[in-house]
C-alpha cells in the first residue's frame, strides 16, 4: 500500500496481496484436508500408527495457513485505520 497525494491509502497493491494470500490459504487448507482424509483412511483400515504419522504432517500447512490468516487480518486493520484517518481529515 502506498499513500497518494490526497492522503488516501492506495489499496490496489493490497488487493493483489489479499487475493494472493487468500489463494495461498486455500491451497494450504486443501493440502491439510487431503492429509486428514488420508489419515482417516489409514485409521479406518486399522493402521493407526500410519494415521498418526500422516497427521503429524498437518502441522506445516495449518501453521502456514494460520500465519497467512494473520497477515490478512493485519491488512484489514491497516485499511480500516487508514480509512478512519482519512475520514477524520474531512
């Protein structure tokens, strides 16, 4: 985001970041869902040890999705603060 000459925050760059970040969150959650389904199949087939091993791999995509979610929340707070600041100048 960059500040324009009118004092408003240019969110066109942020819009691209939000879209890319949402796509990344979706990809991580899709990966996590696939791992969870694979673990469930293993557990139902009686291989609980393998199911647990697979579930341990959930840590990375879930952690990354949570971090990306935090980034989206931060962008939202920045945009709200910029809008409040601009509105108070009027």
